[in-house]
């Protein structure tokens, strides 16, 4: 049968790295996972226990398309707790993961052919989902002096939309209130819709993460239970939309997804009340972050912006290679450490970058750093 041109998207390279690491483990090797962007911890105990009890008494059928009312109210209360915002629960849309939210947002806001800007390096699936929806992703090269975040002076005037991430994947850097205000103001002046990816909120180490909703209500904000709440495989996220977009998004959600997974919504509602356990996970990430900030330069990876949040470090390895995918494969083969080549995040400059995740146990991070240091002792630098 004929294949749609919309299906011609790039692979998610980190998934290929994960498969290579799995194959190495199946062959008996011990691999340290610094490639995967997910917590090694399970969903909170309260979430798991609540779901187990609910399954004994409830069929867990369809919910309303926008999600369980109690969960939407709980998410709204989170905005009061984290940001001191009074958010109407009616504006909260529960989605099948943040990926479902991206599909709904892009479909609700843009027409085929529209240009949507995204900072590079950035989460690769933005670009591929846009392509699959017949939209045109416009990469905006970011700079180290701006901590790999977009700035208003470099936002093209012909964009239908702009998506930002704070804390960002792969860099872990954040946008403060002034930076968000400047970007959102520029977008409003240009008639550009603004989408804020806040999936890593809750995972910050010094200053708190600022929500774009603290600047404006006339935007879309996307978040998820995947990262801080340690529920990647449960596939439950959410989106906050302007009041006059609620019914538009609801109609799309009804037809695209019917509803988010009921079981995951039950677990997510309980996870909102498991902050003590989740903050203990955050303490582990904070310790791992410090190990990475100190250990990577000692190992030989010394060019990166210290991350404000999330659990990644994005390093310039241009003194080692012009082929980060080959370097990542060599590190996996010789050191037994899985890392992600930068082409996922920046198709132009990513051949000279690697992303390191520190979401695993502290013991794994210590072992991984030792292996990386040993590897670089025998790996030649590029000739200059």
C-alpha cells in the first residue's frame, strides 16, 4: 500500500541506544544506563496501593474525555501549592502522557503548513510530531551564553507557534520569570501561540521552576506524571489551556483518545498525595547531579552548562569526535555505559554532543563516572 509522506519521520535515537544496551545485557554484560530519561524508581507506593484496591471494586471503564474531575481538581491544587496560582480545574485537560498533550495542542492551535519554532537542542519528538501533522518545525539554534534557551531577538516573526521547555531536555537549564515574560510578550506581539513544556517541574535543585502560567493565561502549558511523579510507563499527563479553548480541545480529545487510561488516572490522583516519597527521589537526583558536575570534568567531559533541573547534562564533545553516534557506540562497547548522541536533540550540531542522564541510583552514577574516566584515558583527542 501507499505510504503517507507524514509517516516519514526520523527515529528516536535514544530508543536505538536503549535497544543496543538491552542486547548487551542479554549477552551477559553489566551496563550502566545514562541514556534513558526516566526515573529508576517505581510509581509512589500510595499510587500503586490505591490502584490495586480500586481494581477490586471498579470496572475502570471510560472516563470523561478531559479526565477524572477529582484528578483535574488535584492538578489545579498543585498549581496553588507550587506557584501560588488559583487555577480553574475546568482548564485542566488530562491526556495520555505529555505526548498526547502535544498532539492535542498542535492540532488545536495550528493548520497544515504552519511554522512552529523550537529551540535546538530540544526534545526530538516535538519536531517529528509536527512533521507527522503536516506542520513545519523551525529549529532555533540556541547558544551556550544563553544557557541553550531561545531569546526573543532570535524568534522569527512568521511563526504560528513557539514551544519552549524549562527545565529543558537535554540541557536541564531553566527560564526564569523575566525570560519567560520576554518570550511570551514577543509571541503575543507577533500573534504567535506559546506552548510551555513543563514536564520536569518538581525536579529543580536551586531556584524553583517558574510556570509560564505565572506570566500569562493566554498560553498552553503541558506537564506529566512521568518525571517528578516517577510514572513514565503509566502514560498520564495534562495540559492547561485558555478558557475559550476548553471545548475545542475536548472535542479533539473525544475523537482522538476517547479518554486517558482510567487506571493511570486513579494512580495519578493518589500520587499527588505522595510528595514525601517523591521528594526523597529528588534528593537522590540532587546527589547524582553533584556527582556529575564534579565527576564529568575529571573524566574529561568538561564543556557543559550546569543543569538547573531535570536529570540530564548535555556536553560538548567536539574535542573528541565529529560523530557522536559512533562515540556513544564505542562508549557502550568499551566502557559498558549507555549515553545518548546529540543528533536526537540538534540535527545540525548534535554530531559533537552527548547527553548524560543521572536518573539512576547513586551507585550506578558513581560506577558510570569511573568507567567513563577509564575510557577517556585510552581514547585519543581529535588532532587540531
